[in-house]
C-alpha cells in the first residue's frame, strides 16, 4: 500500500520495511514492526537482533540527513545479507544573496557533475533526466559513490541513485528521492529497483484527495 508522507506517496515492494523516523517514536516503531513480521514469519526470529540494529541505524541516519520518509530492504540471499534503503527529503537551495536556485530539471541536471571511473573499482556518477509518471521530468544521478555517514567523518561506498523531483506550487523545494545500497556488486539490480520505486512517487497539494500508485514488484 502507498504510504502518505508530507503530501506525497511512495510505494515500495511488499517485503520492505516502512516505519516512523521521529527520534521519540522510531525505536518503538521498529520494535513493533519486527514483532509483527516475526509473528507472520517465525523464521525471522533468528535475525531479530541484526534486523533491529540495521533498521534503527537506517532510521537514525535518514533523520539526521533531513529525510522525511524511509523504506528499507533487509533480507538474506544464499547467506549474503542484502540491504538497501530509499529515503525522501524535501530540499531547497538559495544563493548567498537569498535568491532561490532554479528548481527546474534542466537547471538541476546542468548543476550536477558526472564522474568517470579512472580505473576498475573507482567511484563513478552519471547525470540524466527521467520522466516520472503523472509528475513530469526530473533530474537524476546514479553511480557508485562514497557517501558521508551522518554525524561521522567516515564514508561508506554505495550504489546510489538520487532523483530531484519538482513539486507543483513549491518553487522553493524539490523532492529528493535517494536509493542506496552498500552491496555494490549488485548495483545494476538495485538501480532497477530504485527506478521502479521512484516512479511510484506522487505529490498532492495540501487538502487534495490522497493519491495512489501501483505496487512495486
């Protein structure tokens, strides 16, 4: 089912985890969600502690980075832990003189910098634009990047896709939908998942009827 947040909806695969980000309630939200999943699938009980640590850290990092929504994937595949997350942030930028920076996709794409890998295993980034159904054109970057850990000097190498979606009636902000996974060997597969999740993004003006979108397979 789509999850309504801050005037938007986003749909993630049914086996993903969605929960509250607020510091006062997120730990309890994670505990209740895990308890529900374990009840539905007792085999998860053996992984309760690992899931709890991952989801709490993902929620904390997302909140500290300014996100208003998070959806996480956490599962084992042939004993390999597979984790990924999609966050949504409402972001805006101004020049030093206070003027708004352009929020149209072409201007955003022009301000983003692609990066070529100098050799195998290096980081890289591609810049493009994509069409979001019922929403329109959006700027996007995707690649293998070293991502800063919120509140820390360290970085984590990750497959990262960021899509900057203009918001109708809000020229001062865009929705940044960011998908990331530290399992870089499966980057192309995760890019497909992140693209499908981002394509489900729908925005509505305050007071408008809720929007819906199809489940992500």
